[in-house]
C-alpha cells in the first residue's frame, strides 16, 4: 500500500511525502535460514525546486 501527500509550498518549491507498507503473508527462509519480517514500512520525503 502506498499513500502520497503532495504539496506545492511556493511556485517553485514542491514537497512530496509517501508512506509505503509492504507485507508478506507467509515469509519463507532463504538458504542461510534468514526469515524476513512480515511487515516493512518506509517513509519517503522528496523536495523539488524548479525555476
């Protein structure tokens, strides 16, 4: 699931904030025995300036 908030701060400056949630219902181990978490959360911030 991805949720994004975009905001134009001024004519030239934009701000983007995204929240990402990745879920694995049935995680499986790899060859080394490592098993990933079921939930992975990310918060992404972006800023752009155009002139």
